[in-house]
C-alpha cells in the first residue's frame, strides 16, 4: 500500500491487496509539488515510515524526526532551512534547499546536497560512501571522509583544496576555479577536473585509469601515470609536454597549441590532435594506427581512418605549413589500402 499527497492537498491511498482485513502500516510516502504544504507532522502512521519523498514543496519549512526512516528526499524544498538528525537514515537527497548546515548523521551512506548555495561545509560522516555537493558555490572545506568512494564537487568555486582521501575511486571536480593542485589520492580510478582554470599540477596518481582535464589553461604538463588508459586534455593552452605513458589507449589533445611533439605510444588506438599546429605527423605512428584500423575493419567493420585520427584543418598539412604542398599527398600514400 502507498500513500501520497496531491497538489490539492488531498490524501491518495493506493491499495493493491484484493482483500483488506486490517489497515497495514505505511512504509513509503510521496508528497510531490505540494505548494501549500508547510508541515508534515500530522501524516498518519508517520512513525513506521521507511521512505519519505517530499520534493518541490516550496512552502515546507521543517521535517520531523522519524525514527527508523531510511530514505529522505526533500530536494527543491526551497524554504527548508534545517534538517533533523535522523541516525537511521541511509540516503539523504536535499539538493536546492536553503540549508546552511547538515547534521552529522552517523549511518548515512549517500548524501546529495548539490546546489545548496548557502552551505559552507559538509560534516565528516564516517559511513559516507557517495557525496554530491556540486554547485555549492560557498563551500570552502571538505572533510577527509575515510570510506568515501565517489565525490562530485563540480562548480564549487570557493573550494581551494581536495583532501587526500584513502578510499576514493571517482572524483569529479570540474569547474572548481580556485583549485590549484590535485593531490595523490591512492586508489583513484577516474579523475574529472576539466575547466579548473587555475589548476597547475596533477599528482602522479598510481592506478588512475581515466583522466579528463580539458581546458585547464594553467596546466603545463601531464604526469607519467602508469596504467592510464584514456587522457583527454583538449584546449590545455599552456600544455607543452605529454609523457610517454605506457599502456595509453586513447589520447585527445585537440587544441593544445603549444605542443610540438608527441611520444610514440605503442598501444594507442585513438588519437586526436586537431588544431595542434606544430605537431608533425609521424610515419611510424601513422603506420601503427593504420594496422590497428585494418584490425578494426575486420572485426568491427569500420571503414574510415578518421575514427582513429583526426587531422582535418591541421596547420601542418596546409600549403604554407611545415609539411609543405606534398603533405596531403604523402598522407594519402600512407593510408592507402
């Protein structure tokens, strides 16, 4: 049985049992887009709730302490300024609320407080594994949460440092314009730090698999991260050097206009250096890509070399570029089947 409150303030009871001998205890309540709802303390059977969803209730000012509650979603309750400390909670979603403070809920696993623009800090909840505090533009500090696996802190423009987490596997900190460095987070697998305009260095994070650092215009070099599979560093306009990262499979350095050369990556399967005017095509690298393209043609039925390498409008191939008028002819000869 489910219980919900409509926009008109009416109670909606959905009963799926064919025969009712007694009214069962309600476990889930949804109160959605109820603009006149200010308090929810009078809802029947509130003590037995496991899940409460009260999104888009723009007049809601408080939520009661509900013993045993496991799931609370009060997103976009724009008048909500405080939350109760319900230690039984496992999941809390409170994005777009007017919260200045979040209680330290001891058993919480998932916390989404994104776009809480008044929030200045997040409590150190030891059990937390998934934290989304993106677009909290006044957030200045993050605690070193020991069990945290995933952190989304996109567009936290006042955030100056990222802790050296010990369990973190995925970090999304793009558009954090006050960040200057990414620490050595042991065990990190995915790092997305694109558009961090003042980011000057990324630590050599052993075990990192995916690195996205597009448009980090202050970044001058990439560390030689062993085991990295994909590197996306488009439009890093200060980048002058990319190391020979053993095992790299995909490289996109489109728009890195200060790059003058690329290492000979033995395992590379996809390369994009469009708008890198000073990189001269390497015949051995092209030959490796062509052989790999032929393998793809046999097994994946791909027919175009452009799937692997994009050189359109590259200055090197223009008549006035370093390659001269014969550059296109020589490229065509290299890619002939």
